[in-house]
C-alpha cells in the first residue's frame, strides 16, 4: 500500500518545486510585458499552433508507452493503459531526480516485487534508446551549422559527438563490451548480472526502440519549433530546427538537477537560440511552456496513478 509518510521527501521537493515554478512563471510574465515583441496570443494561427502542440504531447508520451510496452513484453505483458499509467508515474518520480533518472521508481512501483529489478534495467535501456537519436540529430544540426560557418570549435564538438554516438550505439546493442578489463573491476556481481540481462534483449526490440525514440525526438523537436513560431520568430523553420536540435544536444550533455531538466533547457536555449536573434524572454517562456506541457502536467496525472495504487 502507498504510504504518504514514506514519501515525505518527495512531497517536500515537489512543493518547493511548484513554488519555484510559480516564481519563474511570474518573472517570465514580467519579462514578456517589458519586451517589445508581439506576444504569443497575437499571432494569426495561435490556437491552431497551441492545439497541435497539445496533441503532440499525447503523441509524445504515447510513443514512450509503446516503447515501454514492447520492453515489458518479456517480463509481464502490459495493456496500453497499464503501460501508460507506468510511464506517467515514472514522470512524477523522475521529475525530482537528476536527469530524470528516477523515472524507474514510478514505472516499477506499479509492478510486482519479483520483476521490479529487471524492469528497472529495462527503464535504463529505454532511456539509452532516447539518448542515441538525440545525439545523432544534434550532430546533424551541428554539422549544418559547421558547414555554414566553418567553426573549428564546432568541428571538434561534432567529431566528439560522433564518437559518443558510436560508443552509445555499441553499448546499447552489446552492453557486454562494458564488462571488460579494466572497467569490470569496478562492477559488482549485481551490475554484471544486469549487463547480461540487457544483453539478452532481442536486437529486433532494440532496433524498434531506436526507431520509436527517433520518432519521439521529432515530436518534441516539432513542439519546440512550433512554440517559437507562436512567438513570431521568423528566422526560418530550417534555422529553428537546426538550432533546436543543438539545444537538445546540450541538454543531453549538461546534467540536470531537479524537475526534469527545467532551467537546463532554458540555459542551453539562451546559449544557442540567442545567437540567431531569439529574444531572451521568448527563450525562457518557450522552454518553460514546453516543460509545463510535456513534464509538468503529465507528472501531476502520474501522481494520481501513484496514489491510486493499493
């Protein structure tokens, strides 16, 4: 049974987070009032764009649900509804952990005790499958920028990204390569057992996860670009897509502390989108709205699932 007193730390962090979010939202509102650009509710296709972004939120987490359902097939077949509840519960617990690594807590909380350990490992595999396309498309975006400006630092970052991508792909498809000298001296018997379990996941499932992760990446990339268009940013769709892919690449590299990388996206956005003339207030507002839609609202729904658990 779910014990509220056991999760006091969770609620303290959540309440503090909501206060911080309210404060940031108020500061963004003040910044927007002081800026000279057109507001998001004055554009020609405002409600059409908002509707599409909200629909894509459902698509986003539905794709993640399909991924989770496919992974759990070997442990415990789940219905789409059960898998969806697990995914949303994972958002709730992941929101208060660095880089959302705590999403396994919510996902496995709704499962039987005897399969929780293996399900946790599958959660990490799902996270890694999302990491690969993020780095891949980020490198493509960086390549496009490098081609335009011939920047040596960007070339170095691009080459480093390619190496990181190759390493991630190798470990994703064959994690057994990590269990070699000298690294295996650092591993406990449980870690070695976990590596062997992930190694046994069929390659067909792993490849299908990569495809679904790439599709999901394109969904939240589109959300970001649409929100920028909502703020009347006319740099061109291609330019926005390329630079947003860079934002997500930096988000992947920069560690986040709490609340699903809230503020990390904004920092990366200020660094990248600011270079193409997007106002700071637009970057902050866009990142915050995207977080609210994709993480904030689903995490509240996920909390309901957690407390309905008997």
